[in-house]
């Protein structure tokens, strides 16, 4: 049987505020404070006040393809009779096609799994149905 007593918070972790000189060599500084930090298992290092982290991305080599998120087009599921009917009649490939997704193996089942995991619980909540 557990007897709960008053919560006693753990001690604060050590906080270090290195000078610019110390901060210029971060690994050397970490080695310097290691014995103190290891005693508590954690520490906080506050950089000098006017320090700004460098931009960590090479802009010349950075490229990405934006992804179009067609959440509003998932109204197609409702127009096909709703989640249960689309599942029962195996219309997920048709839904994917109507949403202009490229035809391919498994695109319908992938769309279904995302819909079921992300949107269907919200749909049930909106309808007042129990999620359990």
C-alpha cells in the first residue's frame, strides 16, 4: 500500500554561464564543467547574452519540394458515403483518384490509413459518437 506524502521537488540543476572566451571552445568548456554536471546528471549552459546561433543550413545546397496538403479535398470521402461505406465498398483508390493523386500501388490504402488515424477520430468527435 502506497502512502503519499508531500511532494519534495528535486534540487535545481547546476546552471553555467560561460564567458565569450570559454564559449568559443564549447567542447573544452564542457570538459571543464563535466565533474560538476555529472554529479547531478544534468546541467544548463546559458550562452553569452548577445550570442546568436549560426544559421545551420547551407542555403546554396538546400532544396526541398513543397508538399500540397489536400485536406479540404477529403470531402470526397463524405460525397462517397462516409468513411465506413468507402471502407466497406473499397473505394479508397477512387477517392485518391478524385483527389488527383497519381495512381499507384497502395495509394488508396495509404490514404485510408492516414484518414483513419488523423481525420476519422475528429469526424467521430464532431458527430458526438464515442471514441471508445
